[in-house]
C-alpha cells in the first residue's frame, strides 16, 4: 500500500511540476511587462521575453515585411493582374458614375472646396489671358508684312476675293443706276450742274428741254457701269490697293486701330462672349451626361490600365519613399504588450493548454519512472 501511495504521489508531484513549469514558461513570454528592480538589482527574467525583445522583434518584423511579404515584385504582380484590374475598373466605374450623377452645380462644388470664383473674376482672368496671348502672338508677327504671313493658298483666295468684290461692286452700281432712285439722282446731278453754269447752263437747258440732257446722258452712264471696261478698271484698282496693303507690316494695322486698345478690347469681347454665369449654374450631371457612356466605358478602363502600369513602374521608388520597414518597426514598438498577449492567447489558447497538459503528462511519466527506480533500488 505504501508503494502504491508513493507511486501516485510521485506521479502527481511530477505532473504538477511539469504543468506549472510549462504554464509559467508560457506566461513568461509576456510577463512581467516591465523589469522589476530590488534596489539597483534587476530580477532575472524580467521583463518577459517578448517585452524585453520588442525592439529587436520590431526591427526583424520590419525587415521581414519588406524583404519577404510586401516585396516590389509581389505588389507589381498584383497591380498588373487581370483580376485586380477588373476589380479596380468596376470600383472606379461605380465611383465615377456616382460623381457624374450629382446634382451639384459647378459653383456649389467650388464653394465646397472653398474656392472663391465668380463670373466676374473668371471673365477678368479670361480677358487678361486673351490679352496676354495676343501680345505673345503679335510680338512674333508684328514686324512681318501681311504678304509674308499669307500662304500661297490664302494669296490665291485673296485674289479671287478681289475679283468677286469688283464684280459685286459693279453689279451694285449698275443696279443702283437702273433703279428709279438712281435715275432721279442722275437727273438731280445734271440739273444741279446746269444751274451752276449760269447763262450757258440756262441756254443748254432751254435748248434741250428739262429732261433732254438726262435722257441723252443716262443711257451712256448705264452702258459705262455695265461695260467690261468698268469691271476691268475696278479689278485693277482693287488689286492695286490690295497689293499696297499686303506690303504693310502688321504693326501698321495695329497702330491704325490702337495697340493697347486692340488687345484690351479683344480680351473683353472674348470674356463677355463666354456664358460664364450659365456655365456656373449647370450641374455636374448636365456637364457630363452627353459623355457619360464614353467616360465609363472608354476613359475609366484606360485610366485604370494607365494608373496600374504607372504604379507598377514606380512601386520600388514608392516603397523606398514610404520606408515600410520603419513604419512596421514603429507600429510594433508602439504596440501594447498586454494587447499582443490578449491577441496571441485568444488565437492559441487551446494550443497553450495542450502544451501545459503535455508538461503535466511528461512530469507524471518522469514521476512514475522515479517511483519505479526508488522502489526497485530502495
């Protein structure tokens, strides 16, 4: 009976020692959280293993994340994978479509971003921009003649335009003189001329009658204004004037109008011609509805592909700039050990219990072996 009791006692003591030892070892992974000092002496095994090695663990985790987990190659493969692009395209389409359906006006959107923009300020900026662009263009071409600026095609068009203008002027003159108003004007001019000639005019008027001279001269005028000679003369005159104008420099025309006034007036005309107030009152939906299908089905997929390729080519530089290893290290160093213990135990509580039970089992087996040895040699 004493032998059986001895065996059970040694088994129990060994199991208790083994279980407590493993349980204590598990707790010493985390506890105590801080070093314990008695005077200037620090108790051994304080703090626990993980708190004591937290900084080193943080450094190693940072290196592991960058070198083995979040590698540039892995991120590049993810960014260029077809399934990832499809997911991003679907997400981008949903987000863009939501934005395109907004009923906010352009003015309201600018106010949300605290951008103070009014129609007057926009018109002022447009006017200044047009004036500035005008000055830049004119500085380049001001010293050139009109002829130097015209291409052969434009020169040919100008010549045809002069010919057409001559024909139009002749037709207008002829039409005027064939009208009653024109005929009356000729009669009035002849009467006025005769009245100013004194006795000679009165003699001619009395000799030919009041309408006689008009009836003789009027057909001649009609014949002259409709004759080919008249058209040739008009063409020659207009071509001569055109050639004179073509030899003028651009700055000459600018001076005739007023250099400063021309740039300012041009800017004002363009600015006031723009319906800025109407644009500011239009909603995002109004602006984008004509182009919604093209934006969603053409622009968004192309933008996703372009951004994916761009990020893929820049991923190494981005990771270097982000310093991921330092971020991981800082986060691990700042992580509370009690929270880490709670997380680890929450995940592995069952496994730790099994380790404790295994320690008790091994301790019990060792106790049994010791009891057998004691009984055998005792």
